[in-house]
């Protein structure tokens, strides 16, 4: 392991793409790039994957008992298996006014009396292949129906630290707890 690490360190210092030090390299006779005259071709540049932009609209829903709605993400998408706040994914940036009663009831049929969402924060998660714009809203949840159990759970806000959340959500929840938003 140490030998491999030493060779990697040597290569990082000696084999610089812009100015390789082949003339004083003790390994030049063994180097395929040097022997074939293709020094400028190495290291091979990887093509960057295009970043797909996504827009996640998260809703901080706190019921009259002070409990916060959360649920576990599907395993077949980013952050699979982690927990999150109730969310509506949209194709572009949205604002609180874009979420009328009809759209909220369609997305969250278990809410009996939704209120107008209140903008709280905006954060962006930069992933290797996705740029996830997260907009956070507060949505008062005065009542919910019995259909809620398989969809999500309402947890004591102090217990949220016991659940695994994506880092962007973890930071938002931690900030919200400090500010007394939930």
C-alpha cells in the first residue's frame, strides 16, 4: 500500500500534463506514454457528465402537537432510503404562490385544511451529476386524515436528529430547530 501511494505521489509531482519532467524521470524507460510519444494524451481526460437540474420544494409541516412530518425516500432515486420532509418536485423554480389549495391537496391528499405556504429558505445541493435546488416552505397542518400512516409520520422535532437526512436537509432542519421554526 505504501509503495502504491509513493508511486501515485511521484506521478502527481513528476507527470504533470502541462510540463511533464520526462528528461529527469527514473521511470521514463518503463513509461508507455514516453515510449509511444503520446505524453500529452495522459492522463486521459474524462468527459464530464452534464448536470441535470432538479427542483425540490420541501414543506416543513408541523401539526398542532408540534410534531414534524417526514417520510423515507424511495430507494430508486438520489438519496434513496434517507428521510425527507414532504416534497413536490417541479420542472422549474417555483414560488409560494404557485402552490394553491388544489395543487397542495393533489400532492398531499391527507391534509384536510392546508394554509398558504410561507417561504423559509433556499439551498442548492451540488452533486456529481445533478444540481438540486431545494426551496423550503412552512405549511401549517391543522388537521390530517387517517390515510397518512403509510405515507409519512409525524415525529417530535427533537427526535429528528435520530433520522438520516440528506445533508442539505440536515442543515435546514438544524437551522430551523435553532431558530424555533419547528
